[in-house]
C-alpha cells in the first residue's frame, strides 16, 4: 500500500498535478493509459487516503481536490500495479 499525505508529510512534494500544470483533460488522458502506481504517485503525488478492496485485488487511491471540495478515485490492480479504472471530475 502506498503511503498517504497525512502519514508521510516528509514525502509530500511538488508534482505536476499539485503545481496546477495538468488540466483535467490531461489527467484523464494520463490515467487512461493505465500507468503503473509509481508513475501515478510521481505525477499526482501521494493520495489523501487509500483503501484495499474486499478481495484484495484492487487498491483505491483517493485524491481530495480542494477547489471543488470533492474526492477523485484511481483504482490500481493489486497484482499488476497498473491503473485499472478511475473516476476523475
């Protein structure tokens, strides 16, 4: 499981996403290529929370977007560590 912002503030740094250098469309395009979890964290930063699905096959990375006061979700396949789905506003 990846660390989260609250538990590892020492790992929180500026990313392309946190600096506002990605549009919503660019985020969507990036995620639909099914990148590895490490690439997601490098690009998006640490998630605000992480959950493991009931059958342990999916990790759910939640990112809170302050501007719209909403969580967005990235699903990571636990076996391949690739993005398997996402819900991004």
